[in-house]
């Protein structure tokens, strides 16, 4: 339940950032560059959608493989964020982000994503330790 809640919170935050980015193109342009006015909000909408879907997947599908895909996606989101802080994403027209242009929101969302990763890995570990005992029970 914790993992699904964390995924939903991160998804709602990213989805909101995407909508806000589309609603305020001047702000998006000033923060991310002229070429990123449509790309950055679209990225956040896609990321938010992925995280919202993965909240549902984490809650409904109790398979380590499915949850592992979500963990990989969340790790990818964190790595991309760190790369965007360290270097401009020039192939995509996104200028380098600086700590002065950031607020507490991105750090809070990344923290929530880390909570998802930890909770999801815990769920996966529980699932894999339960599987051998289930197999033994089905033999008897």
C-alpha cells in the first residue's frame, strides 16, 4: 500500500507540473529554454501518467516482474533528474537546471520516488520469499 501511495503522489505531482507547464509557456520557456516549451510539459505528463498507472499496477498485480519494471522506471526518473542538474539536455533543447532555479517541490517528489523504490523492493523481496513456501505447500 505504501508503494502504491508513493507512486500515486509522485504521479499527481508530475502530472500537475506538466499541466502547469502547458498553462504557463512563458515560465516554462524561462526555466527550460525556448525549444522546451512543449517538450518539458509533455515529458512531465507522460512521467506522471506512468507513475499513476504504476500505482495501480503495484496495488493490483502482485508479480515481482511487474513491480520491478516500475522500480526501473522510477530509478530512471531520478537519474534523468540528476543528469538534468549536472548538464544541459541539449539534444532536447533543455537548458541546464541550477539549484537556484529549483524549489523544494522537485526534491520532495524525488524523495517520494525513493520511498516508492524502497517499498516496492520490500514487496518484491516478500513475494520471492513467499513463493518457495507456497511451492512446498502445494506439493503436500
